[in-house]
C-alpha cells in the first residue's frame, strides 16, 4: 500500500493529451513539493518534473506538472509511443520523515 | 557530468547481509543527499534511506532496523548494508543523488541522478 495514490493504468492514442493523477495528504503533498519520474523497463527512473511544475534541462515542454491541495497532476501532450512507461509521483512525508512514492501509473499509448 | 556506478553481490541466501556500493564520479558529496531506492519485481519504487554529505542518516521506518547507509568521502563512495534478508528483499536496487531545500514553507526533495541499478535475488 503506497502512501501516495495513483491510478494503476491509463491509455491514450498517439498525439493525444493525458493527465496522470497523484493524491496524498497534508503531511506529504499538502505541505511539500512533488516530483515526477518516468521509468522505462531495464533503465533507471528519469526525473520529469520537480517542485510541482519545473522541468529539468532536456525535458520537453510536452510534460507539465501542477499541484492543488493534496493532489498533483502530470500532463503529457502530443503523446508518442516512446512515452509508454510507468510514471511515479514522489514527495517528502513529514509524519513518516521519509521520501514516499505513489504506486505508479502504467501509460499505454495505443 | 555526474555519474553513479554501483556494484554488489547479486545472489544472497536468506539471513545473509546485502551489501552494495555506489561510486560518485564528477561530483563531490558536498551539498547533496545520497540514497538507496529499490523496486521489487512487479511492484513500485521504495525509498530505503539517505546519507547526507556530513554522514547523517535517515531511513524508511519499515527498513530502519535492518539498514545501514554510510559514506566514504575519501573514496567518493556510499554504501548500503541490509541485514537478515528474506525473499521479500529481492529487488532492483538503485543508488541516487538528491537535491533538497526548503522554500515557501515547503520541502523540496528530488533526485536527478541515478545509478544503473543492481538486481539482487534472495533465494535458498
């Protein structure tokens, strides 16, 4: 059971837009910044978004992030087959004094 | 460009101690947190714990009793030891570099550099 809640799977067609949700509580998302990671099989996870909505250098602006209260969203526009991956949200939890993840969402680009 | 290279035993028997090391190239320890994260087969990511550049540690409460993370600044390496392993500890283990800071009354903790991962299997 993950501290942050993500839908197990989402699917969309190439070129479309998709939003991935992540919900938590005041002790984590509600009071701290969230980051998002893309995880392709056999590779290390890759940072897509940090501090709720900032993109590291090299991450295309097709990826965006937002946060409201105790929930956060990752948006991906112009879907490509290469975007098929698991996506994880993560943040610090003040009650657990730990870095916590969502269970991950598997994105399928049909 | 900072790179993390990790290594350690990939096959353990129940009750043995898992030992992994991560070498940091192109960056000093200063100003960052260094952590271990794992992913069991078919499951999500789990943070094991961290060590600061000064050697201060913090662990996931679920693993705190068995885990030890340490740094060796002279070698630019940090290590993980996990005692009394069971099949439930079978996972891909990653080392990672974290950036952490507080602003606007919120804490930012994220990782932008990962090791390549080490598969650890616990089996009798």
